[in-house]
C-alpha cells in the first residue's frame, strides 16, 4: 500500500479546477455471462462498510486537491441500484460537503430493470440525480437469459414507466447486439420496441466475448456459435440509419442522443465545423464526453480508475481489499503511472475520434501547443487516403467505414 501523502507528492502541482467523478459500485445480485468488469455477486453484506470507505476516500481526495468543481457524477457498476437510498444520501452529503458540485451538474446512476421501485427512484430525484441509465440489453427474454440477465423485457418496460413517474426526463437505455445466433430481424425488433419507449439516449454495444467469462467458455465448448462479425456490422449500419430517421444524433461510435432532427448523420452540416456535441443535443452524456475528450476524472471505489494531472491510477479491485485499506488509513491505489506529453496527445486523438465532433485542430493546439497536422500529419494523411478519416485541415472525423474499422484508426496514435 502507498500512503496518501506519498501519492500526493507524486502528482503534478498543476491541478485542474474541475474534475468529473466516477463512483464504482461493484455489487451484483448475479454476474452476467459476458461480464469481465470489477463486479462481485453475493457480497451485499459489505455495502454499509463499502459506502463508509467511499466517504473516507472522498474526504481524503478533498484534502489532497481542494474544493474542486464537479460538473458530472456517474454511479456505475456493478449494480448501483442495490444501494439503499439512505446510503446514497450519505454519499451525496459527503460529496457536496467536500467538493463543489455544480448547480447544473449531470448526475447519472446505472440501474438494472427489476431492481428498483417508483418510490426509490423518486427518492433519487429528491437527492439530485437527474439521469438514469438502464441496462436493458435486449427486448427478447431468451436473449436476456443467454446473457445471464435477471430481468425480463416486461420488467424493463415497467422500470421505464416507473422512472418517468418519478420525474426522470433524461433516460439512457443500454443494448447489446451481435449475440451468438442473433438475427438482423430480432435486432430490428429490439430497436423498434425501444424507440416506442422514447428514451433520450441509447448506448448500443457490440458483444465482446471476453476470456474466462461463462459465455466464452460455452462458445469454446461448442455449445453456442461464435458471434458473426459481418452480421454485427450489418446490425450496426442498420441501427445508424434507423436512429437517424428517428431523430437521434449519433455523437459517439456506440452512443446516440435524441436531437429532434430528421435525416441526421454523423455530423450535421448545419452546425459549425468546430461545434461541440452539446450544441446538437442536450441529451449527450456530459460525463462520458469527459472520457472521450481525455479530460480529468477522479474514480472512487474498488477497481475505479482515475486520470488527473499527468498521472493515471487504479484502485484495488476487490471491495474487501478496498475497504481494508481505507479503514487502516491507507490509499486504496494499487497501480499508478505517469502519462507523458506524447502519450497524452495520442490518447486524446484515439478517444476524440470516437466522437462525431472529432478532434479540432485549434483546441488541440490550445491544449498541447502544437497544431494537429504538426503532431500527426502523416497519420492523418494516410488514414484519409484509406477512406477511414475525413480531414479538412481543421477537424478530423471518422468516416462511415472508419467507424466500422475504428481499431485500425486508433492504433495509429498510441
């Protein structure tokens, strides 16, 4: 373990005046078949001690970095909706006492359908949470069973209704496509059912078969067919077209926000070349934009990662180790590394190109003291010649082909 003061001495003295907060809640009722995140089932008894440890980490962070402004807070997991509202209230009080949570802060909580009630959601609204992200994943119960989800589509619909009744008017729904045995018709049906619910935001992720997960083991044993990559690309392309028709702004490779515009595309010509995502839709996820713009964030909780002042670090993964470290007055940090100027530029490109707004040369120059073409002129030219990138000398953006082959683009910069 590293003592808090040692970590502080290793930090760059230039600290950002604002920082996004990510709070990790690693508890789950059951672990999904595809999940390799830092999550644990059957440890709910640790929740009170875990929240107390989170409060200690928040207080220590305040001692190290001062009363920073917090424009966004994101409770992820795991299943944050397993936390009782009383413990969430304690967390909020600690955050607001220690840091300056902006009056217009975007505060998101992930929840699983079937784990919440209207009364609990209403309590969240009174605490100040204003954005809810539901892990729905599919509109078909057999596919939910395949993924190891514990809810049904009917429960997902009921949870959306409960969220609306509680006053949530900024709702994200998560879905997964490219499942073993998936068909385009079933994916289309999932999206059509979803659009009927009128969410403000959608996150659509291609299934990744992670090593060591139950799903990977079933595929390796021949119980399930491997996902069809060509079919997954077809599903993605169809989703782009259908969601554009429905007025959703495709602002990041896997994310769409309602913009009430028809005939949308990756970047609407009516908007200035250097406009930001927020100028197109008020429903883009401001917290996740922090990651994609490679701006500072502070991760709290077991397994949480942070990026602040030229250094990246990660906390101990297991909640028992995390709690024990903080109870003993130590930092829970398990890994730490400095991020050099060149690596930061490359990662800013890799992450920023995920966005429809792309990477703007003027903003890049303001941040790094170099024009974009000076830093990466050869890479930009090669990717443009390959049809993977649009580069007009001012802004770099992925093409439609580049979005399908994003990894081939990103690897050029890191």
